[in-house]
C-alpha cells in the first residue's frame, strides 16, 4: 500500500484572474462573489464599488471570519465608514484593496490557515 499526501487543497483558492473575471478552483466567475475557504457565494455583491452599501456587507458579519478582504474592482476605492459599519460593529477587520491584490492576499492567508473571507467585486469589461 502506498501512502501519499493529497495534492488537492482542502480549501477554495483563486487560480487565475483577468479583465472581467476571477477563477476559483479553475471555475470562472464573471460577477462579484464572496469567497471563503469552505464555500463560495457566486451571487454576492454589487456590479461595481460605486454601488456598494452596508447591506452588501451586513451578512458578512455572521460568517465566522476574523478578516474580510474587500476587493473593489480594477482599482482601490475606499468605501465610507457607514458602508463598513456592519463589519466594524462585529469586530471584523477589513482590508480594502483592488480585486487582484485581494485575490493574492486571500490565497496567502488561507494557505496559512487564517479565518479570512474575500468579498470580490468583479467589474464587467463588455
């Protein structure tokens, strides 16, 4: 009997990204999504950061993570304090960055075993 380590990750990772898409576990997503180590919500979020509201972030307060990486699309855009309030009231850290940076940071942190979520805004390039 041969014993060997399973080379497949036991958590979801970003495998590629480009204009208008993010691929998770080699499955392409062309709209905003919420990514956690153990699940994906492909229906999360706004089409762009300009319409991000506290209502988009409020459900994230109860997902059991310590940190939310907020990818705001092709460029970094800081939402106002009122938008981030649901996470700050739940004592969840938030890092705001462009979506490519959020994807890279998510992969690193999830590989370290951190309780992290990536709320990724994927802007259309049609």
